[in-house]
C-alpha cells in the first residue's frame, strides 16, 4: 500500500479567536475582531468569539481529544492581544497570556504532539488599529509585529520548532480592507494593496530575526501560510484559460511571487498599476526567500471565466457548475465547500513546480450543509465530510508517491466546530461536534475515519 514517509506530520488546526473564548479574561486586550463583531449585521447570527469553544479553559480536554485521534501534530495560533494587550513594542506584556500558551505547549509535548504555531491569524490588537491604523502604517506595524514575534520566540522558542508568520494574508487584505466583510470592515481599492505589502514586510522581517537570532540555537523552521483554490478554466477558450492563471496570481502569486521569487506577478501589476506599492532594494533582499516552506490552506476548486466586477480576484467570475450543468463535487455549507480532490492534486503539483519548496497543508476541510440545524446524533454521522477527507487525503498521497511532490504535513480544519468569522456559529467545520450550550465535545465519524486513515497510510 502507498504510504507517506515516517516523518510525515498530520493533525488538526485551529485559530485563537475562533476557539479561545475568555476574550475579556486573563488580561487579554481587545482585537479588531472583538470590535467588528459588535457592528450590527456583520456576523450572520450576531455572535462573537467572546466564549467560542472556551478553549483557554478547556485546553487540556482539547489536547486529550487530539491524543485520542492519534495525531502527530497540532496547529494553533497565538492571540497577539493576549500576549501584549495593547499590541505595541512599548506596551506591557501579559504574564498570564504567556503562561497560558506555555501550559498548552507543555501539555501537547507531554502527549507527544508536535506544535505548529501561527503568530497571526487575523486578530490584530485593537490598540494598534486605534493608534496608527494597524496594517496601514508600514513603519509602525513592521516594528510592532517583529517585537511581538520576538516575544513569542523568546517565550516559546525552546518548545516550538515550526513557526508560521501569517495565516492567509489574502483574507487579511481583501476581506478586511477591500470588501469590508471581515475586520476591520474597510471598503477601499487602495488599502488592500498597502495592507498586503506591509503584511509581507512584517512577515519577512520576523523571519530575518528568527533566522539570525533564534534558528541557530533553537533549530526550527519558519514560513507563511497562503490560501488558494485550484483554478480550472470554465472551458477551453483562450480567455478562460488565461483567466484561471490570473485567478491564481491574484489569490496566491501576489504573495508567493514576492516571497519566493522576489517580484509581484505581471498580471497583477498590469491591473493594479501604481496602487501596488514597491519594495526598496533593501526590503526586497529581506522579502525574497523569506519562507522555509510553502504553507497552503486550500478547500476547493473553482471554474473560472474571464470578466466580472471583483478586483480581489482580478475581474474573473468563479463558480462550481460545469458548462453541462453538473457540479464539480458534493456541495457543503459555503461556496468554499465543494468536494474536488483532483484539483487539490493539481494545485500541489503546481506549487512544487512553481516554487520548489516543501509543502505543508496547514488547512483543509469541509463544512457539511445545514449541519448547524441538525440534532447532535445526525451531525455526528458526517458522511459528506468523510467523502471530502478520503478524497483529499488520497489525492495528496498520490501527489507524494506518484508525482514526487514533497508534502511534509497535513492539518484538517478543524479540530472543533468553532466561530466561523462572519458566519458566526452557522457553519461547522469541526471533526468534533461542539454543543455550545454545554461546551461538551462529541467526536464525529470523520474524526474516527482520519484517526485510522493517517496511521495506516504512514510508514512506521
Ligand atoms: C481558512 C481560515 O484560516 C480559517 O480561519 C477558517 O475558519 C477556514 N478557512 C474555513 O473558512
């Protein structure tokens, strides 16, 4: 039977604001998501991450669940405003926050689970947003982000060997500053390019610091996580073939090309023109080559047609209905939930060919349609999620064993049902059902499936 090599890591991923709760406890300062959730109409069910899955209090239960699922690794993110409540380099740090993440890390390691730690999963300290506009101010945000990263390396670097600087900067910039559907809710056609540029710089300077001062002693690796859905031309017309390439450049190349190759993609430059900031030579030297691996979040594939009004994707139109009326795959709770394993295999091949870096799939998962309306026992029989994971895991195995793509790890999204941003609690991505009234956790059938599948498909 085909198998991953013995050092292949697999597990589940989560993010601070989506699971931690205790948003106003333990000395944590507010983030832009706490503020955003209070704006009327922004969150589908009017909820917030104030309590979420209460994981600051229940972290030992979460680790016990991970252990029961036979995982080798766990990816979680640190809340910046739990570490430094106001966020800035001259602001006080929060000892309770440091103690919490240290306890979580120690609990993971005691259970033989390797931590993968994300520094920034969208929860910017509100203090920095108020003080200077957060991601919009290059000089300030780069310094404050690097200072925050340094605090994390100092506090946890002896326990963490796998660091991820940012999660999905496309979402930070496009949904936060262009469409306004995520925090901080701005709608602009210049800001997203400034924010994205500054996020790349903050990432790169944090990596420089890690490589110079921590890696030689701590011996870990550091990189970034980007998101992309595989882009399939809607038909074989030359304009739709070109549109699919443009879709990839606008979603992924705009970050990956500077970081791995040292320049912005031509297709992006052509459309964004002088709204696209430039790197100085000194900055470029820091940005180019600033990721030890390729962190990939991917959920589905999209059929792409040229034309449309959406600049976030380069004026293409995406969907999942083929010209003959059939769907790309089983459809779930959101437009990113459509089961299409062949697209995943194509994407992995594309990334390896284009960027030549080992790949970690830092997120991949599926929200079953209407699961939030089901009874607990109905929700636990999540056959569409099993179909998804079985298809994606096998496609990845083929990419590794047949195509020679070096995928080094895989994280299902998510360990738990949790706060799904603008969808509130109305989309459930967990392999564990969370009854929010009691905070009781119930493993779904997909959790059992993956707990067996990965050990069986990884050599001893
Ligand atoms: C990607 C994001 O990183 C994560 O926070 C989110 O919950 C999942 N996609 C599902 O939408």
